[in-house]
């Protein structure tokens, strides 16, 4: 049972990490708590539903396409809606609520409140020590690892990634050194949207797809990011794994609601005692 | 002369950096005391520790015999230590009179309970016009604060601090950004604060002529450490001070 | 003058349900009158520069407390209602010293997590709160032997509380407290250097606004007669923010206008919830970018207060 709990926890943790990365990226760079993040996730699943489920595209192609579309949409949303509010925490947050509401309503108008599911591209299970691992989950976990690695390499080695880190650390200095913050904002938002949609796209075959499907992953991303430290990428990874594992244990032993209450209580305690999270730096 | 403010071994570290290191001095009642030092010497940090914006890492500060280190800035203000800021801080959209009135309201009604207790007594002291006239804003009561010239905005800052009726006024670079004639007015005002209102003054300043001109005693800090203390003439002649300023563009007047 | 016309318009609007004399119109009007004080309580928080996601929880605490105190302990409804408000206020008073040290985004996250926990407790503690299937059988509100049964009577009750809440917020706005809160919000460092105890003021505002939210919750409980945790979720806090953004936060009139405009939307668009959300979202965007000061700024240009 312990092995199973660990495997389940890790599998869930990988998706949380991908969700949390985008969330933390937007906060780190734009100082916006993006309440629309769950809706980007939902949108990703919807695109996969359409391309893979209805048009019969290759599953991975559909996921990647969802990512690209998201990046494009994210850049537009950032430019039109968020740019005028940069530096204004509260309006920025309310704007993200507005974006979330709008995306959700569009999904409702297109699909109705009913939940849909698509045929699983992978099925069956395999055995790891004493744990049963479903194949579809395995694929998601591998894809998540690939995305995580790509994101890490991007931040570490690409010019844009380095510039993003500079802006996240110190906006004024970065702009003095000639980093063009507009470009950074747009690309950060685009990448964050893409990450959320990749996560949504990957998870599409596993859960049912509906306008409200983004709410729970959003909550999880939120918990993960607070735990790890808002704006911190290593924090998101650590937080994702911790939350994935603790949830797996708590929901096996008690119930999934207990797990949720526990994670929110952790969030409360963390914000009060160490607002910067486990891996965050500096005072808020 | 008894010590109004006494600072003992005050130290403030930020991570590995020691911004203020073991600084001790005392400001007597009725004294104008200056703190000078090259850029980054830790003057403003010292100032912020005394005013309660940072907690000291070590050492104590005593005001009228009462320990104040580690107290919150609003509590320190209530004890009778007001401060002015290096940059202009005011309610830009309000008139000069409203700024002064707000300062009075804020200082009388510290928190909700004190406010309820003071309700109805309606303290009208100190008088707005009186303070405005004192800092040279008498005719400008109805002007919007944000529209005043920079020098006048700094005067308004001093006026707002006076609404606290302080015994000690901490002034963070009062002459920064002022033109020569405004600087002369600022020097005169600092002296009048002491002579006419009996307020002791702790001054952090870059402008050497001003400091040398108005201060009774001066503390020189360099890299967070005190290197000299004494009268302006004694400090000017101190080899350690001259050493610290070598290579800087400062000129002693 | 404009303000007078506006007030007259609001009074006419308030008596409109009697002219229409239609149950449905009364229901919408009652919902507006229940939500308006909540929007006002959120307005107070925005005035101290804090966006609270805990206000839905405060309303929930007030609602469940009023209902349960009457149902289980047999307290008179008015006493339960006030206890509900006090309980919400006490919760805020206990949380305040910890929560309000934290500003901006972190405060939002903190109150959000708190709101979620309270909601999950409502859902999970089935024996007390009835869980997701809801709490049934809340008695009708009664005062001195007079039972409120008709919608119009609840409308009067809610309207009365709206008037009280509005009057109190206006009084705060005009008094020195208004100036103090504004000063703290504009320049906290300056205000504190003059001697203002920022934290205590924030706690006072948080507590007071929680009390308003709690009492509104109680009125809601007696009116609807049935409570479900969903009514006090994240969405409610969002709605309160929406009312403030659309109405405008700079004056007490703003959230009032916001409630009048926003509350009927779901009722009018009952058949098409998706369009309601779309209108919400788009309105918010337009207001955030183009009409930053809200509806109230279109009617009432901010004037400088004479010294």
C-alpha cells in the first residue's frame, strides 16, 4: 500500500508541478496572481477534446497544438488586458478573475455544463514493485518530466529565459540593463498559458472534460505554489511533489476532502509563518 | 544638559552585511546633533532603526530614560519622536491645511480605541495656521500639496511632523534636492525649531556647509562604524574623518 | 444636486417592488438588499487596500450561526441574527492580528485559503451543517411575536439593514476615521511616523466589515430558509469584488450601485447562466481598463473636502 501511495502521489505531483510552474512564472514576473490559470488548463483539455477526440489527430500532436494555441492566446491576453494594469496588484488580480470567468462562460456556451470524455489513447497497467501503475498516467508523468526539463533548460540557457529571471529578481535593475520588460511579460504569460494548457491537454483523457474542470487543478497549483514560494521555480517542483505525496497518503487513509482541508491549512500556516514559502526568497 | 536620546552599541545586520555597527552617542536636550558620512555609510539605516522602521540586531536606544529599541514606529512617534523623510512624503491630492489636519488626526487618534476615547474632546492643538506659518506655508493653506514647489513640500513634511508636538525631531536629509536659497531657509528653520519650539534635533545630512553651520555636535560614520564625534571644528580636523572622505568630492566649508 | 437626484432615484427604485407588486420582483429586490451590505463590507476592506476572499466565509458563518442558534437552541431570531454577526466579527478579530500583518497578494491568498477551509467544513461536518445536501427547516424570522412570512416583509428587513450599513459606512467615510483610513492606504510609512497604529485600524475595519457580512448572512438564512455551502463559496467573494469594481470603490454609493446592477443579472439570465458569466467577465474587463473608478465616477465627480 505504501508503494502504491508513493506512486500515486508522484504521478499526481508531476501534473501539479506543470500547473504550478506557469502560475509561479506569472507571479514572479508580473506580480499577478492568475486566477484564470485553471481556465487555461480547461481550455487545453477542450482543444485536445476537439483535435484528438473529434478530428482524430494524433494525441501528442493535439497536446502540442493546444500548447501553441495557448501561447498565442496568452500573448494577446497579456498585451490587451494585463499590460494596462502592470504594477497594480489588485486590479491585475481582478482582471485575472475576469479572464477566468470569460473563458469559463465561453466553454459553457460552446459545450454546455455537461462533462464529456474522450477515449483513452493508452490503457492497461504495469507493475512497479508492489504498485499498479496505469499506462495513461505513466505517459502523463513522462510528458510532464520532459516539459519540466525543457522549461529548466529554457530558463537556464536561453537568452529569453535568463532575461526572465533577471526581471523576476529585480525589475528596475533589469530594465536599466536593457531588458525589454514588455517582451518579457508577453512571453512569460504566453509560456505560462502554454504550460497550463499542456497540463490540461495531457490530463484530458484521464478525467472528464467540462467548463468547471479547471477549478480543482487551479486550487492545487495555488497550494503548491504557496508551499514552495510564490515566484520560485524549484519551490514549485518541491511543492508539487510534497502536495502530491501528502494528498495521496491522506486521501488513501482518510478522504480526499480531508486531504484538501489539510493542504489549505498548510497554506494558511505557511503564509502566516513564512510568507515566502519553502524556497522563496526575500520579504513580501 | 541631560541626554534625551541615548544610543548604545546599536547594530543592524542585513544577512551578511553589517549596515550599522556598534554605534553609540547621546543627543542632549536642546541639541542639534548631526550624523554625516560618505554614501552608503549606514546613516539612513541608523536613522530607520532609531525611528522604529527596522529592529536593531544588537544594542539599545533610550529616549527620556525609556528603552525604545524594537518598538514600532507609531509607538515611537507617540512617545515624542517625530521624523521627516528624505524623499517627499505627503498626501499629494489634499490641500496643505488638510495634510496638517490629517497629521493632527493621525497623531491624536493612534488606534480605534484611543480614537473612541478622544471622541468629543476634539483636540485642536497644535494650531494648523500656527504650524503652517512657522514652516513658511501660512499663505498657502488652501493650495494642493502635490502642486507645491519641491522645497515647500519638504517644509510641509516638517510641518506635519510638528503636528505630533515632538520633543525630538529626526530629520533625514532635509536639504536634499533644495536650491541654495531653500537650503539657507532650511538651516534657519532647523535653528528656529530648537530656539523657538525647544525641539532637539537629530539630523542626517549630506550637505556639509549646512551640517557644519547648524549642528552643535557631529557623529561621523563610515562603513557603518563610528569614526569620530565632536564639535564641527573638531570633526573637520580629525584625520580619520579626512581619510574617510578622501577621494570623495566633499568639501568642508 | 446630482447626489440628491440619485438618492431620489434609489428611493424610487426601493419602492418599485410595491408598485410592481410581483413576487418575483420582490425576490430580486430582496436579494439586492441582502447583497448590498455585503458589497459595502467588501468596500471597507478595499479602502484599507486589502482584497478579502474571506467575506463569503463571514457571510456563511453568520448564516449558519443564525439558523442553527434558532433551530437548535431556540434563540429568538433577532438574537440569533445578532449573534451571527458577532460570531463573524469575533472570527475576524481573532484572525485579524495574524492576517492583516500581511499585505497585497499574500493577504488575498490567505483569506482565500481561509474561505476554502470554512466552506469545506460546512460541506464535511454533515451532522451540524447538513453538508452538501444543505440545511433545511430554518424557521421564519419573527420579532415580538410577529412572523415574517411574505417576501415583501423580508425585503423591508433587508432594506432596513442596507440603510443602516450604508449610513454607517457613510459616517465612517465622512468622519476622521475616513481620513485616517485613506491616509494609511495612501502612505502607510508617513501615517505611522506620525503615530497612527496601522494594524489596529485594519483589524477594526476587518472586524466591523465581518459583522456586516455576518448579519447579511443571517438575513439571507431566514429569508431563503435553506442553506447550502455553495452559496458561500469563492464565487460570492468574487461577486462582491465585481460589485465594487463596477459600482466604484471611492464612495459608499459605489458598492450600492454595483449591487443594484450586478445582483439581478443571474436572476434575469436564469435560463442562460453562461451568458451571465460572459457579461460579468466582459463588464469587468471594460471597467478595469476604461472606467477604473466605476459607475459612481460617471455620476459623481470626486470633490475635494474643504479643510
